[in-house]
C-alpha cells in the first residue's frame, strides 16, 4: 500500500512524530500516527488522490476546509467527521499541515500529552 520513499511521507512523519508520545503504527497497510492508542493522522490514498493526509479537523474549521478543493471527505474515516488533504493538489504548505495535525492531535491526546505540548 505504501513504500518508505513515497512522496511526502518523510515530511509527514517528521511533522507527526514531533508531538509528545506520538508513534507510528502500520494499520490497514498504511502508516498511522497516534497519540498513545488513538489515531490523529493517516498517510493514505483514495480514488483520484494517491497521496493524502487524513486527519480529524476541529469541528468549527470543518465547513471552511470543505470549501477548499484540496480537502475532501475520505472513505472510512469521513463518516466520523475526518477529512483528507490531497497532498498532490498544490504545493504542500507544511506550516498549514502542522496546524491541521496540531488540531487533530489535541482532540485525541491525553491531558499529560497536551501539557507536554503546551510546555514547549
């Protein structure tokens, strides 16, 4: 389903693993990034979107993100409110990706993880 030299994967790994206690676990043939046991990001691909970041957006930001054609509702995770960013749709703004990951991580991380993040 993926290889370690896939475009965007090295940068996404670095962005995800900077969070306290974040780990990468392969699931469903894809790298998933977790805060403890809970997923906050997936390096994924879907029909017409070969490389995507699936994440849990802040519910208040979701409608605005869906107005941007780079974002879409992915299969499987989408019904639970998750979105995906098509990494091939435009030049990737890694600062933006970092913000999206921060919001997703904060929704699933334990309080001690959030305290460690905020202490940085």
